[in-house]
C-alpha cells in the first residue's frame, strides 16, 4: 500500500532559472578496441569487399557476425566461409531519431539483413538506402523478406570497417 | 524449496527529473518499505540492489554510491545487474539470499536516476551495441525496439492500432497510481498518430525517461511465522538470457522469457499458467513489448496477445481474463529502469494483499507474476507471488 509518497519533481524552468543549483561534469572517454581474432578477419574481409562467416562442422551452422567458437556446441569452430553480399530483410525500421534524441528530416532505414550463404536467421545490422524518404515510400518498397544487395565503397576508400558497405539496396 | 515471504514494499514518485539524488530516492523508498513491513533497519540482515547502467547517474560503482541510502552500511550488500531486467532480478537475488538459509531478512532495492545524462539518456545506451559491427553505423537505442516491433507485426499481421491499445490501457490504469508520471486518457488515434520516432514506434508507444526508486522487504518462513498474520509468498523465480548476437535471434518471439517463465512456473508448481496466473505485470517499456511478453509468459499463444487485448482480456476490471499491468506499467507510471521492475513486483504484492486501492482488480487473485526484460533484448526475469 502506498501510504506516503516522496520525491520532488523538477521542471526544466527550475534548472535554467537557477532555482535549483546543478553541477556539470563532462567526462572525456576515448576508447580504442582491439578487434579480436574473428572480427579482425571479418574487418579484413570487408576491406577486400567480402562478407566472411565461420562454419561449425558439428552443428553445421554458418555464422555471421563470425566468432571463433560455436556458442551452441561450445567448441572451436572450423572454417572461414565467404558469403554473398546479398541477403533478405529480416526486419527494418524508418528512424527519425538521432542518438541524442534530436530529430532527422530525412529518415534512416536500419535493418537486420539475413546474409545469403549463412544459416537461416543469421543476420547483421546495417542500413537500407534507395528505398524512399518517408514511411509511406519505404513501407511500399520494403517488407520482411525483401531481397537486398550491399553497395560497397570504392576499393581504394575501404578501411576495414562495417561502413565499407555504404548500405544495402533492393535487388529488383 | 525454502519459503520466502514479502513483508512490505515502497516507491518514490516517478518523475522526469527529481530534486533528490539517487541516494536520497533510495532512502525514501527503503523507509517506505520498512514502514509497511513494520520493521526497522536493525531487523535487516542483508541488502540487495538492482540498478541499470552507471552512465545514467554518471557515477561509477553506482551500487556503492547508493549504499548508504539503501541502509547497507556494515551489512552484506550486493548489486545485481541484468540491464532492464534488473528490477525483477533484484527480488530474485533477494530470494536466493534467503533461500540459501544464510539470512532471515533482506531489503531489496532498485533505483534509477536517468535525468543527469545530457543531452539525453538515450546516448548512454549506444555502448550496448557491438563496437565493431554496429556502432560505426550511427546506432540509437530506438532502432532495436522498432526493428523488433516491425518483425513482430509482420510475422503475425498485427495492425498498429492493436499495438497502440496497450498504451491506451496502461496510461488509463496509471491514472490511479500515486507514483505515476504519465497517466491519462488517450485514444488509439492519438497513440498511432503521435510523432514517429522510429517507425513503427511512435512517441506515445515509448515509456518516458524517469527518476525513481523502489524497495521491498523479504524474509524467510521462520521470520514470517513469528511476525504472524497472512503473507504473500514468493512461489517461483526464473531468469534466462539469450545470445548477445541479437541479429541472429528470432525477433518475433522472446524465447528467453518463455525459458524464465517455465523455470518460475516449475518452482511454483504451475502447470497451466493461463488458469493459474490471475494477474500479471509484464514489462512494457514499449507497447508491443507487453504483448510480446504475455506470449513468452505462456499467457497467450504466439501472435494471440493483441487479439485478446481487443477483447478486453487484459483489462484491469476483467472478471474472466487476466488483468495485465493494472499498475499502469512503464508506459503510464514511468520507467526508472530497475525501479520500474520492482514497481511491477510491488504491484503484484499489493494486488494479492488486496491493498491496491483504486487499482485493485475485480477478479479474485491468489497468484500473480511480474516480469522484466532488458540487456540487449535478451534477458527475461520472472517472479511469481502467491497467497
């Protein structure tokens, strides 16, 4: 039973006006991540214009993003497999929001794309483009199951990053 | 299995921005829970704290920072963490502290102060994405929810209007919750036509940014018997995590919630949850999540929860269905992440005790459950309470 309720709700005006004193702190945190064995090779593959997966001979799964061990069989998996740069849309969204909650005029279309050559359900996160610039247009052109293909950066500009693929676009 | 009882619970107001620090919010919630339990801090043997990322409060080792407000000075104290699932995981951890036999009583705390993060706490979530394969794409938190909702809708052919009805129901229920931040009367059209954040998610389908804290007092069977009176018991607990390779998962169905629920049902001796669970508080940070979770909890078939919603099966005043989120949920009461989870467990406690006031459900309830979800869309945490 809620008999006595505490907590003092502030309004934005309380902060700006100085009615409530605040202390600011701006941390500077920079990180440099070592890619690891599996992702290091994956990034090298991207630089060469290839999508690489790993196959486990015990369960038969071909996995992307690649990992050096099979989390199901819990053993070191067996081989690198070059996958296609095509796939099918597992799901997608039409996003008008940036990371800081500010809004975008033209939406981004993030999608999970199941990569051809990997086991069913093995997708990666990426962006769709050439699919319209409004919810209505995107919904008319994209559905779960839509076939898509990667659009790569020119070889000389690739740097071994997931952004070496600019985006995926519908095949038809 | 050793028996564990719930003696009391307490909440602060849920607010977009509170004057109080997290430590002060904890103290208020802990004091309220001890008052209901009719105990003092001297009666408490150990303290468990659930709270989500340190980045929100901007304090590293947040558990230690909050310790004094949690009444944990000089006591065995543990912070537990499974992202958004932490608020229901904290009572689970409290349960195993007591079921181990090591303690008689446990004060279970949950806190979140999200407002310090500038310009918006959403930014703190970006680090949950993979640093190599995802973050360089310019991710934001809403993506994963909008992607999951789209997959859920297209798998089962669910219209936006059905999803939106969760917000209508929960915000309406929240009007009767004293802690509520966003209670109110809305139409389906208002929810569907609200600003598009990341389609199919609109602004009114998202729970708010919230500051708040909650607390519960648990005890073992001996202590409960000595205390006397009728008690609400922890009948079952369950938790489960799926892979962190979220783009390899079935996004239309939360298998990990099913696994967690089945663990809790087994412990509680529940064979047919749809008959034996009488009130539910599934985690609803987004409209579709409540439906997703009701299916994972085996209270509806796959893709069936929206149809039952249309029929009023989940309404608070139902006499034949299962009231779902009678509190008003995260969509209505607010979402101070871990504190929202414990708010749900507290609601089931008050519903079973019959002291939920204006929110009291009409049907008789002997058993209820609360569930939370989180991390990278991969954890289910379930507590079943019973009289």
